[in-house]
């Protein structure tokens, strides 16, 4: 039975990924800042699926958190078969409109913590010649995203990082998958304007449960990348053939529209 560590498991895509892995008879290590939410989810999954859930409260915006998390897992005698790097932050608006501290915190969670956890948990997987890493990136990784500049850049790093690792680990028994959802209906993208969420013109937002199921399937199949939803796949594919000036122009129009 696989043991799966999911960061950012207290809500959104992370919670839904935990549910999908539990449904498929995996034991779970649930990680997030809110211990109360994790305990509630752990109790529900144990009752519904009989899965074993270990809860670890961790704030990945602390640079020391990834190493401390790894040590806690090791001390508990647990081997992580599947690492799900899902935790992430998002701040909307021009770069200067949010405090520098917020941008640095975002980069710590979305980039540094993901890279550190992959580094720490990869070695035991390689020694066992078995394991999987699922990094939750985004369709924003494929083009500039004004008003979400640090978020988009962090996801571009995660996509590139994941694809490079997927090549490095070929033939080792370990696979690395980048999951690239578009806008998904979660609290992260909810706005205060009557409950409306961020969205792209003509592209319906997906539900977190859909994204999670596709992510699970891609991870277990060992795919190096999966873009969620046909419309998101089309948008990314069309973008590949656009000259950079046109991509910049379109990105600017969408940003001015305010998503």
C-alpha cells in the first residue's frame, strides 16, 4: 500500500487529491498549516475508506520547514512512495501593489519548498527504485501573467523543474509529473466581488475534484506533464505558435479585463 504525502491538503486541489488517493487505498501524510482542518479531513477519510492518515502541521513559508517535515516523517518510520507538492500561494495585482514580503513568501512556498521537498524525498525513492513525485504547476507556466507575475513565474519554474527531473529519473523506477490546471474553483482564486472567481474568457473554470482525479491518473501513469481540461489544453497549444509580441499583447488584454 502506497504512502502519499500531500502538502496544502487542508483545502482546494490538495484536499481533493488526498480524497482521490484515499479512495484508491493509499495511506496519507497530510500537511498544511491548519491542524484542525487536517484532523477533520483525516477522520473523515479514515471513516470512509479505512485509510491511515498522519497529520503534520507545517508552514512551508518558513525556510526551515521542508527539512523539519522530512525529519518528522523519517522519525515516524514512514517511507513516502508518492510526494505531492501542492501547497501554493497566489497574490493578485501589480507587483508594486503587494508587499515585498508577500512576494518572497510566495516564492518560498511555490518554489523553494517544492524544490527542497523533491530533493529530500527523491533520494529514498531512488534507493528503493520506486516512487512518484506530483508537482502541481499551472497553465500560467506557459506564458507571462500580468497581475499574477510572481505566481506565474513560480509555476514556470515548477514546470521546468519537473520536466528536467522526469528526464533525470528515467530508468530509475521513479517518475515525476507536472500537473497544469487552469483556473479552478477554489478559495485561492475567489474574489470579493459577489463571490466571482478569476477566469479566462471562453474557458470554463474546472472543479478541484476533476483536477485531482486527472492529476491522480497522470501521476500513476508516470506522465511527465498533464494539462487539465480540453479548453486549457487548446489554449496552451495555440499559445505555442504565437509570436512572443502577440502573446504579450493578449496577456495584457486579459489582465486589463481583470480575469
